[in-house]
């Protein structure tokens, strides 16, 4: 009785709107007229009026196709609300409630017509009554890893991500099928009552008659990668270590020789000055080369100092010469080949010898 009273009330409102022309403006409006052509708007209006008349007469099976076509041509909250109500009455609770939710998510216009206000109220009423009746179906599929699973419910493909998740379903009979290339199809039939919750478990078995998969020739990129892996790996050439930095030359021997040479020159100078002073003193008592016997000691002392001065000068000169030779020839890096060492100073000098004797100094070198 409640449903009949609702249908009767809806019929009176709709017929009044049809008589005044308000329904046609409410159904199709003018806000989006620029988006659709005049032909589409006129066709949508005609389909909507015919579909609403059929729905009011209780012929939802005939009204649904007309209302769907009208909604596709031009959206109207009144048409969509009536379409969702018909879907619910035909047992398609999931599809119908989603349409009613869409209507309720749209805000009412600033100045809604009575037909629009009533359509929103009816959408909320029908939605509240239908939601508790929706059933739930969970499908679990046992399949080997890598199988290309295809799951359908009543012929409609279901995303694989929804496996093992509860799906809203209409009450009634449903056929669930799972398939994959190379496996036998697994199927099950289930009957759901209002608000029922059920789980279906399917298992894919290998199809013994399935043809063996045809090997696919690898593409050029795969072949190139395989060839690169199969190619023998060549060890990189060893890198020679960098040469050690050359050691600074050792000039110790040269510095010692120069020091001795300077000392010898200093001693020679000192004794030379003393010998010259004694000679100057003797010149006052000696005539020519004849000196009195009393000056014999002074003469011997002057000669001895002269000899010492001469020897010291010779030794000092030798030390300076040897120091110079040692500076340019000794203290080189021993790792350098002898043939590659350039001659410096005295070219080709290999060994020097110094010979000091009474009253004389000699220096010899081998070349």
C-alpha cells in the first residue's frame, strides 16, 4: 500500500507538471543548453516523458531503456532518480542505489521546482530502503603465481584486485567463473538472499590438453643483452705504478771538502803572514843574503812558517776543487741508469786522487 501511495503521489505531481510545461524545463533545464544540440535536447525530452509515463504505469522494464537513452543524451536529476528507482524495483539494487547516490550528491538548484524537490526526496527514501537489502559476495581463487587470471560474475569481468574482497551483489542467482590460459575453467553458481554474505572458493587446475606455449624469439634488445652476458670478460690491462719521486742529491761530501778547503786557505794565510813578518824583521839585520849566525833560528822559523803556509794553501785549494767535483758528481739517485746520467762540471771525471808531500801538493784525476 505504501508503494502504491508513493506511485499515486508521484503520478499526480508529474501529470500536473506535464500539463503546465514545468516538468520539461525541470527535466532538461537551460543551464547546459549550450553543451548539447537542440536536436539532442528535444530527443532527450521526448524519451524522458515517455519513460516517466511508463514508470508511472508500473512498466519499469519498458521505462528503463527510454530513461537510459534520455540520460545519455542530456543529464537530468529527475530522470536519473526515476531510473535508479526502476532499477531497484527490478531487483538491480547495486546499480539502482549508485544512481540514487549520484542524484543526492548533486546540489539542488537555487530555485528548485516542486518536481525536482520531490525527486530528491524520493531518491533518499528509496536509497534508505534498498541499502540494507544488498548482499555481499566474496570470491577466492587459488591459482599458480604468474597465471593470467580472468574472473567474471554473471559474464561481467571483475578486476583481479577485488579477489578475496567482499563485493556488493544483488539478491538472486549468480554464476562465478575463473579462467587462465593453460588451465581448466573453474565455475560455481550461488544464490543470494537479501543481505546475504557468502564466499565462493575456486581453484584452477592445469589443462592437460592445452597446447605448449610457442617460444617467442627474443627481440634485438634481449638478444644483445644475452650476447653481452655470454661474451668473455677481458681483464683490464694492469696499470703501471707511477714512478717514485727522485731523491734529492746528497752533497755532504762536497760541503765537507769545501769546509776543509776554506780551513786550509785560512791556515795558509795565517802562516804566510807570520812568515812575511819574520822576513821583514830579518831584513833589518841581514845584508843581501848574508845574515849573522845569531839569526839562524829566526831564519829557520820563517822558512818553516812559509812551508806550512804553502802546504795549507795547497790543501785548501785541493779541498775547494774536490768540493766542486763532489757537488756535481756525487749524491745522485742510484736508481738512475749510469748511461742516462748527464755529465756535469768536469765531463767524464770518474775518480780523483790527492798526494801531499813535504813542501808540495799534487792532484791527479782519471778521465
